[in-house]
């Protein structure tokens, strides 16, 4: 089963995480970052560990840290 989120699906969600709602709009500001990281991992551009570390350290700079557009 493929998960679009980079956090471990077996862990308890963070209380501040509103989760995903259905619809076409962005559910939270982190969604596009998670999607780009997911794509980069699947394409072999970055390792899963590097993507996870970047998003945990500071999700607002994760893409720049990994030199992703």
C-alpha cells in the first residue's frame, strides 16, 4: 500500500495535524511539500530518509534543503 504522506503510517498522528478532508483544495499548507517530496522519493531523486529528515527538521525549507524545485 502506497502512502502519500511521508510520516510513518503506523504512528499516532500529531494532535495539531488536521488530517485530510475530501475536496479539490489544498487541505493544509504542508500538502504540496509532501507531494513533491513523495514524487522525488519515487523518482529516486532523494532517499526516503533524507526526505523524512528534511520535513521533520523544517517542512517550510524541506524542498530547498534537498535542492528540489
